C-alpha cells in the first residue's frame, strides 16, 4: 500500500475515487449489457437509437466513470425494457455515485488497487478470505502490524509508518459497525506458528484472533499442516460480496501488486476454492483450541 500519513484538516480531491466501480454501478452495467444483448444490438447501434456515443454505452456497461440517469432511461427505452425494469435501472443510476466512504479524504495517497479495495470493502456485506502469509489486515493488532513493517524489505519511515497504522486501524472499524459484514477467514497453520515480532506480540495477536473469532459475525478456521499438500498450492485471496453473488470481486495480492478479478470464471474458481478450504480446515472450535495452544507455545519460546 502506498500511503504516507493521514491528512490534516481538509479532504483531498476525489477525482480518482469517483471513477471506482461500486456494486450498484457494476450491477447496472451487467443489466444494461444483458438488455442490449437480448436485443441483438451492437454498442454503436444502441448508442444511435438512444442518442449517445458508442463509447458512453460501453463505459456504462463496464462500470467506468459516473452515470447519468437520463442516459440510462434513454438506453432502456431504446432496448424496449419494461417500465418496471426501466424504473429499477434508473434508480440504480441515481444511486450509483460513490458515497462518501471513510477512505475518500485519503484517496490521493493510496495506490489504485487499494482505492478499489477500500471502496468495495466498505460496501461488502460478506467477506471471505484465505491467507498463507501473515494475519490479515482486518485482524492485526497494531504491535503485530508494526513488527511486519520492521522486517527487512518492509521498513517504513516514521511518518509513513504512522500513516500505515492509521489506515490499518481505520479500515478495521468496519467489523465494529452496528451491522458489520460477515467475515469468514481460513488461516493456514503457518500463520499462527510463524514468529512475527516478539513472543509477547505473537501471543497477544493470537489472543486477539480468539476474541474476534468469538463474535457472531466473524468465523475463523485454521487449515492444519495435516490437511496435506494439495491445500498448500492455494494462494492467499479475499472475496468481497453482497446480496448478489454475481457481483463478487476477488483480490489476489502478490509482491508486485494485486489482481482484481470480476469475471464469472474467476468467481466460480475462487468460490470453489473457498468451499474446499473450509471443508479441509478445522472447525471453529477446534481452530480456537489450536490458536490457544500456539499462543502458549510462543510464550514458552521466550529467551
């Protein structure tokens, strides 16, 4: 993540954030595309009938940029959509503009993938994650997060570290909302065994996992080493979703950045991967027992 320090006072420009596709905008794009394909029209023909450019038709279907509701109404009339469908899509268009999410004042200091991640995460009602590296950001203690940034290759200046930790704390607040997203995490056993920082930091981090895992909207499972080699080939990923699974977005992070996957095939592949991992992982109660044992083990390793 590219972030220096939290801004002071005034908000930054929203130019980058306003171009991020929200769930509503993506849903609108899918439905407009379906209507056009049902009529057997090209984007150019649809634009001619609606008095719009081919580029505008394509942009709306790809969920790029802001949407004008009167354009959507014209497209619906060109497609011969029912009054009910037209009214529903116009309503989507009127409410498709990015809301004032918590991240907006910091958008200019965030890398492009992180702007999209925060926007989608803020709207998600369910989050499914698998991690094989470290405890994921939503559940990190600040001492654990600070220890990660002290490892070779991850060091930050004091100012950058302040900003990093600020964003980490702010992001975690979605789990404390009155209506938080349902969060299902599958942790590889290596995550709870690997030492990050001191034994006290690791023990406190694992105890925090136990605390969060006891909450009704958070489910934590550990994928044990005994699950076998087939599970070792599944990379870390996170899936954000809402009431419509067809709008799920998957993030796959690596050293060079993040892959953002929205295609049907990707959704099916990662839904299948998560179902497999949940089946292979320990149940939440047994996972809590293993995390408790790991916490005690780290403390026994004090010098």
